[in-house]
C-alpha cells in the first residue's frame, strides 16, 4: 500500500466534491489521460481540466463520497458515488462509479471511470430518451459527440 497515492486519490475526490479545480489540477500529471463511458479519451491536463469544468458546470446540488481506496506504487482503485441535479433538466442523478488510476512522478497519469451508461441515461435524461434509447450504440454515440462538442466549445482557462 502506498499511503501517498491513497492520499492523492482522496485529495482528488475531496476537491471534486467541493468544486476546487485548482486542487484537482495539482493532482494530475501534465500528460494525464482520462476516460469514461461518455468522455472516452481525453488527453493532457489542460483538456482533462476543461472536461471537469464542463462536468461541474452542468451539475448543481452535488454530493460526492468515495470509499474502498487502494493504491500501490504504480496503480490504484476507488469506488465513488456522486449525486447531483442536471442543470439543464432538473433531473436528479445518483451515479456509482469504479475508478482505476495509474501514477507517475507522484501524480495521477491515468484516470479511468466506469459506470452503467444505461442507468445514468435513464436518470439524467428520463423518458423517452434515457429509458428507451440508453442501451443503443447510436444513442451512446450521440451523447459522446455532444460531450465532445461541449469540451471543444469551452475555452481553456
């Protein structure tokens, strides 16, 4: 067990829960890559931070909790839950996420989140879209394309 990496994961989640993007940025290696079912591959700290700004801008009433944090010298895992209201729809989401990390130079160089896209889609988008289409590849691609556009439209800060 690497206590420093466990603390780094905790600092990342604490900062995300408080919307403290400056601290989130300090947790990531300059060459970090992020992936999840929506933002499949985001490369580089600037783009990953832009992705988090997009994510946090679209959420209100956010509550984040994490558990089962484990890390060694090279990799780590955690489980976390995030509950929020989607700003555009007013729909409440209670998402459960499993995360894999890789470390380099004492920072997170790979962050990969996994969650049930269909379950998320039903909560975030409701009927009919989320319920009827959440499992289809074309719907997933539509959501991914929309997220990619939002990422590109947000100016780096």
